[in-house]
C-alpha cells in the first residue's frame, strides 16, 4: 500500500474511532448541557491527531499480525 492510501486509511479509521471514544464519554460525563458540543469538539481535536498518528504507525504491524493470526487459525502458517 502506498503512503497516500495508508495515510487516508489511518485518517478515516481513526476519525470514526475518535468520534465514538470522545462522544460517548463526554456525553456520559457532562450530559446534554449548553456547551456539550464545544466540550466534545475540544476532546475530539486533542485525540484525533494522536489517534491518526498512532494508526499510521501501527497499521502495518497490525496488518501483519492479523494475517499471521488468521493464517494460524486456518492452518496455513
């Protein structure tokens, strides 16, 4: 996979994950108050670059590890 595709995949995957892991705890912690969206956007803006960078770095190893696990489960490794 080329660098652009890897970066786009990392951004897409991490964006959805960060949305969920910031939205739900923010909602549970604060409730639906008047500044909820602002507080959620703050949490998202902090977590999103960290998650995207982590996904970009970890994705090749995660892909290899998952292929290895599936290979062992299928008896091909």
